[in-house]
């Protein structure tokens, strides 16, 4: 369904040359239910996207763009301005309707395994490889669309396009036997990459896909679906196996309980509470740069953002000063503003949550070293913030703030840092900064997290397994292990092989 490596893109017009070589496979993409009108500069970008065919508002069913069954629409807003980008057809208002629809569609795919296992491998590799290596790609347009509906700066949005592309590039070479129909529920913070990370391996295996994007960012998903049709991924009603699976991202425990009734495979990515540990022996410049990247990517709105920065007391003051100076230099602005690296929060509820967490910390004795209030730009912008003397009992330590707020906590010993880091029910990502190799291995092994970055703040890549432990979820995405969620394993023992 999408793209290529860092310098190569995909999802371009493709004239179905390989359509006869692959099983009839379809992608279903729906926009769920949920202001001002658009300013002149953004209007021209929107018009360009619409004329290119990328700005879609209907659901894609069996290769056909279709209105919602009840005619309902939702306003998709630009979080930086509050302006209406488009009115998308609201195909799935409630989660149960989505699951019922998924069950219904799954009943019609029985030939998928029969044809997919023998044909999809080579044929789909051809299509996905073409997507990866094509040079005529809408990289900038997809980035513009992400910025419009999600708010992140354009440069970062285009980076997400490349990031999303890398998963298609990797999984195009990993085609194997499919498990069946896939239901993918994706979040708003990476409206393209969180789809490609699931659809890439699913298609490579020969699975059909039902995508439910976030109601806040449906347009990027619909654009990706449109481009997948242009690329030659066949539309049409194929049949499937009744034993479909749930592939869930950023979802809830109730769905796991529902899947248990018929023993369906479930993969969950449920967020984190990432610690970033800075030891006395850390290189200060490396630690500041790494913590800045780990905390403020996408304005703090990622599941692997450093939610707690634990700093050893011997380097605490130096780090706090250097880090605050670096944060102060971050330019805040609308995504299309030149040089902007911090955009708005996704909506008003997210803004109010950040305010509540900061107020809770201050009321319990924490000190605002920088920021700590709404930005003068208004809307859902919040100043990049550093909070000192944060304690374990504050909301900033216990829960994901999911915003541009960096809490600093002091610790004395390595053992204390490990205890503080592990004192949470989450276990997705963690970061440590030290120049001591022995400490690197000790602490990495002791941390109860699925991903650990050592002297590095940006750790996610298509070739590494992404996933957590404890209540951060089940399963892995990316790498060769990301294929396992979409495959059935079979052992065949052959006896009496000496018979003529």
C-alpha cells in the first residue's frame, strides 16, 4: 500500500500491469465518526491535493469509493488553525460496528489462502518493489496532507512518508503464507507510517486488509488507499477465510477479550511511559541532543517519547541548564511555517490534559524551568516546557503526558535509577546515556522495556522489532519478526520415505 526508503518513495500511478499475477486482493479503508473555514494559503494546497486525486473523503470498499451508508460525515480539522480541511464520510461511528463489518467481510475470502500462497508472493513482491523504487512519487503531497490534518511540521511530515516507505521496502522481500483477513486500527500521531507498518507485511503475506484510521486523521489513510489502487494492488471482492484475525494498534483490552471467544490472534501497541536515564558519566552534548530528540519529536506525541528524564545528581544542574537552553531554541509554528519544528497538539482535549499534568506537578512542588503555559499562537499550541524537581507521585511520572513537556527527576545510584524506570505498568521504550560500556549492558538488561536506546534518542526503524512488555502490548512490528503476526506455521512430518 505504500512507499520506499529514505531517499526513494512510492505509491505512484501504476497501471495494473501485475494485476493478473496476483490474487484478487482488496483494501478496505473507512473513516470513523466525530471550525472555521480555510485560510487562503492552505486553500491552494488543499486544491492541489484535491486535483491530484489524493484528497479523498469516501470509504474505499472493494476498489470503489463509497459514501457512508447513512450519509454521515465528520469535519477533519487542521489542529494548528481550527479550519475545516474536508468533510469525510463517517463509515464507522462505533467500534462494534467496525468489528461487525470486519466479521462480515471476512466471510467472503475463502480462496485467499489457496491463491495467495501460490501466487501472491512473487506477484505482490513485484508490485511492492515497484512502489519502493519508483521515482515519480507524491512525497511532498503526502507530507502536506499529514501536516494539514495532524499538525506536525512539513519537514517532519515528509520524514514520516520516508519512514512509512521503509516498511514496504523491507516487507516486499518477506512474502510468505497468509493467516487471513486483517483488521488494522491505527492512531492519529503517525497517520501514514502506522498503516504501512501493518499493511506492508499483511500484503506481502497475501492477507486482505480492513483499515480503520483515526477520526482525527482519516485523509492520509484514504490518500494511501487511492495510491495503492493506482499502483496496481487489485480491487474487487475476493473471498477469504472465516478465521480472520484482529490486528489492533493503540486499542483496548476489551477487544482482546472479544477476540478470545474464538481464539483470534491479537497484536497490540498500547503506549508507554518511557524513562530517559542520564548518568554522571554521560557525554553532556550527546545526552542533551538525544533527550531532545526522544522527548520533542512530533511535539511529544509519540508512544516512545521520553516521558520521564531521570538525571543523576552529579550532572543534574549542568544537564538541566543545557537542556533548557536547547529546548528554548525550538521554533514553534504552524506546520507550513519555515523552520518550525514544534507544531500544535492534536486537539483541545490533548491541550487540557497537558495543562492538568503541569498544574498537578507544580501544586506538588515541581518547578517550571521553561515554558509551562499555552503558546501565544493560540489554538492547541503549548510552549515547549521543562519541569524540574519532579517526583514519582506526580502525574508527569505516572502517566503519558503526550505533549511537549519534559519532566526532570533526580536519582543518586544506578540501582535507584533502574527501580524508578521500572516502576510503571508500561514497558515500551527506554533510553540511557552513559560512556561506561559495562553500565550500558547492566542497565539495558535490567530495564523492563521492549526497546532500549543507548546514547541515541531516535531508535525506531523498519529493520528492528517494535513492541513492548507488560501493559504496553503484545507482538512486534517491523523486522522479520513483524511477519509473524500475519502467518500460520505448519509442521509436516514425512514417514515411510523409502517406498518405491
